[in-house]
C-alpha cells in the first residue's frame, strides 16, 4: 500500500485507529510479548546496576575512522558508513540518507547517567552534508535522539518514521510537511527511492507512562538497482519470511545483532536468529548492527561480533562488519577485518 508523501501529524488518533496494529490505545505485536513481571524486572535491573561483567564495555579505545564532508561528497553512489549502533549513513543516487541517528554521548533521557558511548561518532552533525532523508525505526533512546533531531532538522528534507514516531518529531518542532509516517506494509517514494515500512517484533516508549503509544518497524530501502533491508530492533518472528517473499532478495541486510538476553527473547535476537532472519528475507550479504557503541546488555561487548562471524562462516553466509566510519560498497561489501579485536586485552 502506497500513501505517498503524506503525514499523520494532523489527526494522529484517527490514523492510529486505522492501523491493524493498534488497539486499546496502544500498538501491539501480533504474537504478543513476554511479560517479565515485577520481580524478574527488578532482578534484571539489579544485574545491570550492580553485577555487570567487566567486559560488557571495551577495555581499550576502539578504532574509529574519522570522516569529512569532503570525503562523503566525493564518495560514489551505493556507499554506506556505519556511524555507530544503528546509525547508518547511505549515499544513494546522489542523495544522503540516515537511519536512527543518535549522536549524543548517552542513550538516555539524562545527560549524566545511562548507557554511554564507547566511541565518538566519526563526524559531527555540523560536518554532515545536506541530508535528503532520515529513516527512524522506533522511539527508544538508542534510536531516537532528541538533540540530534533538533540539530538535523534544518539540513534534512524528509523524515520517514513508523506510525506515531513522526508525531513526536512534530511536537519537537520538526515541520509537519517534512514528516511522513507509515504503518506496516505502507510505502512512500522520495527522490526516486522507495521506502517500505515492514513488520518488526518489538515495543516502544520513552517514559514509564507512554509504552507502545508509537509503532516500531523494519524497513525496505530500494533504489531500483540496489535493495537494502534495515531491521531496526526486533525479536525473531515469521514476519521475516513474509518480507523476503514480498521484497527480497536484498543486496545487503543490516540486522540487529546485539543487546540480546535470555530475559527478553521476544524483542531482541540471539545471533543464531539474526542469521536466520537474514536468510528468511533472502539477503545476500549480512551486516550486523545494534552493537559496538552502547552497553545495553550483560554479554561481553565483542560477543555479538564473534558469534555472528562464526555462524556466518559455518553456513557460508557472506558477512561484512566495517569499522565505524569506514566506507562500505553496498553492492560489493568488503569482508570483515575483525576490528573489534584490535587492542582489546581480552579479545579472543
């Protein structure tokens, strides 16, 4: 279903009511989500606060390749740079696109506490060239950065978001004319680029009182020559196979591989599931994301890279994991160089 360059900012309640994902004032996963309950939630929070393993964060600075605006402007089409976590910069048909731009030091509502970056972004927002569009998967703090949106708004032409997330941007002062909000399976075209919001299994919210008031999504990005899948945040579910049937194959899949845990299996994938999701959507080359920038789980920070690398090698799946700031050729990605092992005393 295509809705073109429309916004849902003017009448959000009516637009939400039309969504099959919306009911009782909130958005829902088709298969529901495991409720940890009060005591398990407290136990998880206790471990996060007082029982974190030392290797959940790097023990030495991680390598980052600095970027300049000049280098971006001179780069060929079908270039991609990982700026951190799930923030990707793409150059497609002469236009620059960002996903889930987070540039703040912490993925948190507070500037003095919460998950802190392992590395600085390869360049600042001021150094970015004009951005044709920003694609936002959902409203969690490690994917939607208020300060970044404020700084980006003057240099971004379009913001494409999951349903409801755009209303947050409008409330923050982004002109409604720049915002398009999509439900699952809806699409839009911007400067010749086709963008489709596809299902994901996750949740949303930025406070204790606004859980699931906005939708979450994965994304298909299609130039007509190059096709990319961006998973956003998601647990493993049968929706990946449906996405593959409708929109695969993909030249590159950028799939969440990190911040997983046994206590939240429905909303983040183990590496085995990330690899299966790549196969389900009919991806050619897998790029693991949602790792290497923030301490959001209890596993060692290098574990997602090591596990997905071993799994991909065992199944003969091409995998690429570029340095932060390294240029990647989307149509011919270079294999991983295991950069996360550089200078780390405990790296295996």
